[in-house]
C-alpha cells in the first residue's frame, strides 16, 4: 500500500527550532489542564471547513485468500459405453458427473465469462456438433447443426466467439468460428492438412493450432493471426507432437505434449524464443491446461496403469498430485476461469 505524508516537511512541527517547540508544548499542556473535556462530533463540520484535519489515506483491503482447492476442473470421463463430462475440484474433492446421455461428449471448455461450458457431442445422432451447457438452470443449447463434424472448441477472450476444428465434406479438418449464440458459423482457415486442435491467445490476436505433417500420427504447432492471415510454423522436429495445446495466461508460452508412442511428456514452449522445456518425465501424459493464474497445470496420465487419471503439477513441473482415481478413464481437463 502506498503511504502518503499527512504533512509536508515545510509545515511539520519538527521544522521549528527546538526552544520554540518546547515553549509551544508547555503552553499546550497548560491549556489542556485548564479546559474541560469536550466531546466533538466530527460529523457536524462542513467539508469546506479549513480547520478540518487532513483525512487519513484510504485503506486498501488485502487480496482474497487463494481457494484451498485451487479451483475447479471440467473433463471428459468415460463412464460405461459412453464418454460423459465430469467436474472435480483441483484438490480432488467435489467430484460430480454433469452429463448422462447415451452419446459421446468430448472437449469441454469453460466460457471465459464463467457459468457455462461448450463441448462437442453426437447426442443428436450422426456427426458431432457444439453444445452450450449453462449451469444456472441446467440449460442446454445446440450451437451448430449440419456444418460438418466438429471438435476442439476454444473461446475468444471476450467469450463472444467460439473457434473450433471442423471436417466439412471430404477435405481435411479446418478451422471455423461461430458466435456464442450459434449464429454465423463460417470457415476461418483451411490448411493443406488436417487440423486437430486450436486455442485462442489471451489477448485475442493470435491463434495456435496443431496440424498434421508428413509423418503418420504426428503434428506441428502453427500460429496465425486471429483473422486467419500470416500462418507460420512454430515447432520443428520435436518428436511426436500431440493434438492438444493451451496458452499460458500471459500469452508468452504454450503447453503441448510430445514424444514417441506410449511415452508422451508435457512440454512448455516459449513462443518468442521458439524453445521447448520438458516438464514431465515418463507416464504417457497428454491434454495439458493452465490454471487461470498460471501457477498450476492439469493433465491426464497413464502413469498408474492402463486407465487415464487426472493430475496437477506446478508450472515448473514440480509438486505433482493425482486428483482422480476412477476405474474408468478421465481425460481432457480444462480449468474453470
């Protein structure tokens, strides 16, 4: 908190010479002994009164304490024959399943405005479409219809627009956008190969996406302007880059996973320096995402067996904690804003 001086040095009593100061103190003490006690109601002074004492600085409250559970995570949870959506606190408490339909649901992502998620589902039969689930009132709104086979949604920072991958027709999957009301679905960028994931930068100016290259089941990370222009390749030669990515809250880094089949690890890519730092070592890890404050990373891992579980770790790869332990797979975690 910034501290303000209540008096300037020029007007401070300490600026007087010592003998005069002592003389004034003696006079003040004498007057106090002679005067009767008086109760003063400061509320009766007018604001324009020049004799009012200088107001104390405004108190700045301390920041609210960090949530003990570090927030909440939505994720894809395989339950029985179908993939559903589930929630859990980042400390492992508060687990709940939020969909229970005879259909597959994937790629849940929170709106930056809070209170709702968008995900891909084939619950209307046939191809996958985007659905918006609003927690208040448990309302479900279908956002796309007959535009193709959609997946991997990502919100613009202001929550008004949704970016998604879409395979329309026989060509490779491309990038599309749609308003958060479901209006105006349109093609944004069609690359030479299939695009499998995309994420909007926190400032809204850049889109990162994973696109297939000339090696089987391998991708590279590309960047482009939010209007679809200035496409450029970011990663080169990092073995086995996977099909998910997530921006850091400061927009300077990207979380990806890469490695040989069955031995994927989480990497943190410095976008400007074009360098990658490995954060995990073993466990076959994937689908990583940042917490809103950038201090934690959620991911799914097979390190404890054949079923994927959710883990969190510090942004430097330390303090790994397991937060789900279900006999069926839990994967694709995304943090609540």
